[in-house]
C-alpha cells in the first residue's frame, strides 16, 4: 500500500470517538481508521481524552428505580454482533456492512457500478466501482461527501487519491473525479444529501440510482 496522504479531519475523528457521527460517515471513518495508523492513533487519543473527562465529572445520585432498571438491563442477554475481518480490498467495517458477503454490483452506466450499503434519513453510503480512465460526471454537493479509496486511485482538481486516502468534499467543491490508469478504482462514499450534477442526463437518472 502506498503512503496515505489524505486523512480524516480531526473534528470528524472527535465526533466518531464521541459516537455522534451519523452512521454513513461513521462507516467511512471506521474503514479509514482500519487502514491508517496515523488516524487510528489520533482516534485513540480522542477516546482517552473522553475517558479522562468522564472520570473528572462529579458523581450524581440516581433514584432506586433508575438504578434497578439499569441493573436489569445489564442482566439481559444481548446478542453479539459478529466481527468481520478484512477480505480482499474490503476492510473489516465494510465487510460488516456487507454481512460478510461480496458486493452485489448494479450498473449506473459507462462501466461504473455501485452497491448501496445503507440509505436513510442520516444519509447514504455505497461502494463505487469505476473503470480506469472513466470519469464520474461533473458535480458539486448539497452537503458533505466522504470518499475513501479501497483499490486503485482517482484524481480531480484537488489532487490524487490512492488506497487509504480520504477525500472530504463540501458545498464549495465542484469536481469531476477520474479513475487513474491501472486497477479499477473502488471507493466507499458517504453523503448526507443528493449530489448536484451539472449535466442533464445524470440529473435525469439521479432518482433511479439514488445518488
């Protein structure tokens, strides 16, 4: 793996450590942390800081009823979620979202394929397969988009993104990502709002592909 040069911003790592990051973004950050030693260390530092804050908070008395309810919950068996290991280019968190199966790709045209992992009120997260030399139609953003490269690489006006790199795009960025020569580019992408495509045809097909 080449050196990772595009990292998760510290504010996103802090939100992920606090458990306040929406699920689509949390999956991308978890996948990036599994690939990036630098961001993993920063994430663990945020966890340690949060633990130190909790230890410094003064204790608060609770009612006997609340205490009994909490203890009863602790005694209730909770089914354990299986832990998934990396498989091929897919990190453990992605394999978890896939329930241990390989992606079921659906064509969106021009050789590009996608596999939607989840979509809801918090946003959506999907895998994208982009053939070498193929461009994603020019677009800007209605919200925040996180794109993590799992295989190959892509380039746009902001630079080149290889395996493990994370691109953070907001409303200020309009770009046309193009997969570089070599292996097909496979990305994990999360958004909290539909993209804003420049061309008519992508806008027409957008509801069909839920992009």
